[in-house]
């Protein structure tokens, strides 16, 4: 059953005489508003669902008795509420939509980014699709695994939408090993949005100081931070409501095929603070998510600590892992290369984090945007191509997002 709250809005009662009888039929209509989990307040944009139910009762003319029994308040069983909100089979399979005409724009975006299609927003009102499973059986491990979090009806369409509409980068950077410098080519496509806690975006998209509200000094950042577009910010807000965490950064990785990967690492940078929470979403191809504990130093006073067991999770489209507590400081995770059925399929990974200081902003933009060119999905080529800011690199014909449906099959 969808999680959320039901607020009674109004109750209307009336009595209608029954011809040829001394009794009346009482009509009692209860109107309420259902607010999905993750929505904290009602606004004109809130996708709340209006609920109405009518209960018919036969009452005596004075309205005090129902067939000899005292009238009782209206009641609604759990099953009735669940049936009311549960999507029908047809709705779950094919939520048709048209690409939104509304777009997020910013001076730092290479191109406008469309808002989520309305059917996607409506389906996100029912997250999480399944309750999260807490995984804390191993030393220092604290995970919540949603399998899935995003309803399966829209995962395929959401994957295609984000792959088509987001700007991506194939970042290159240099690392120094002794006296030698080596160029690193990131083995995946990346993009990033957000800014650390010392700053925030004003309604016009400009950066202001979080404490004073005044425009930031010109040289606070060497990079150019940009706000999270609506299509990702909708998911961020819902995730915050589900997890109780706060996030100000969104990183997106696109793995083109089974050869794209990321080696063992942990998101334990100091600019994330102690015990950071990271919400990680998977869309598209199923990929292995490997985890292992960092080496444990031997104890000089106590007995040796047994090495915790490694974990292997097969992340499917729509799954989400919330990594929290000591997970990042004590564990490593990776997405290895993969062969087989899913090797030729793409995967998108979305992570939400909270960055505390400007050093984190500089780091994330350097390694996820860099100074290279923009890549966008090319429908005709069936792959990411260098984007030159013209329509020829991003055709809007058959197969583009305006013709993609959300069918997970």
C-alpha cells in the first residue's frame, strides 16, 4: 500500500425520504486528501490525491437510529484505501506521456533541461515501491536497500529520458606518481549539479552566501556551480522525505556498457563530514555492486577481529541503496566490468550527497565536469556523441524522448 497521510477535508450528510416508508436513507460523504510519503506540505504543485467515499445508511425519521442500532461514525477499512490508491494493471504497464514543455535553464547549463513528464511525477508519488531492507549484519555496515524504490512502470522510460536530456562529460585529468604524470580517462560518462552548504542558489539562479543572503565574492569558486534541474530535484526532495536526510549535491554516472566501470572506493572525503549519508539509485542494466571492508589493523591488546564478509548486490533498474553511518569510512564499493546479457546495455547511477565546504564543490566539478566538451545521447548512432550545440547532434525524431513510453517491458 502507498505510504502517506490522509487528511479529512469535509464531511457532508443529508437524509432522503424513502417513498412508502417512515425511514430515510442517510448519505454521508467524506472528502479527504491523501499526501504521499516524502511530501511534507501541500502546495499548489503538490500531486495530492482527492479521496471521496459515500456511505449509505437507513435511519429513522429523527435521525437517531439505524434499524434499531445507534448510528456510528463513518469508517474506512485498510483494504478499501489500498484498493483506491493501488494503480490498475493498465496504469502500471503503460503510463503514456508527452515530453514536458517546461525546462530548467541556467547560465552554466550547456542547454535547457526538460522537467519530468507529468506521469513520471505522478508515479513518484508512490515511492518507495517496496519497503527498504536494513543490512547491518556485518561489522560497521549500515545500509537500507530498496528493491525497487522507483516504481517499475516508469524505470525504463525514466532511464531513457535522463540519458537523452542530461549533459554528460568524459572527464580526463592528470595524476602525478613520483616524477611522472599520467593522464586518466574516466571509464564512464559523468555530470554533476549542486553547491556546498556555504552557498545557495537564489531564485534567479545566482549564488548567494548561505548566512547573509548576499551575492558571493567573485573568486569563491574556480568552477561554475549550477543548480540541480527539476527532473533530478523532484527525486531529491522525495528521497529526503523518505530517508530523513538532507542533500545538496547530485552526481550522475552513465555506464555505456559492461566495459564502463568504477574501481573500489569510498565516499569518505572530509568535505562530506563524519558518517555521511549517500543515496544511490540505479536505472537501466542490472549491474553488480560489490562491497568489502577496509583492512582492519591488528589490535595490540585484544584478540584479532574476524574479517567481515564481502557483499555482492545485483542492482536492478529502480533500486536504491542508502549508505549511512560508518559504511563510507569503513567499507569500499565498486561497479566492476561485466560480460553477458547486460554487457551491451547502459546504466545510469544517480547519487545524492551533502557537501559541507567549498572544497567539495571544487572537487566534484573538477572530476565530474572538468574542462572537456559535452556529450549527449544520439538516437541515430545509439551512443553518446560530442555535442556542438546544434540539433544535428541531438535529433528529435523517432526514438527520441517525445516518443518513449514508460513501459518497463
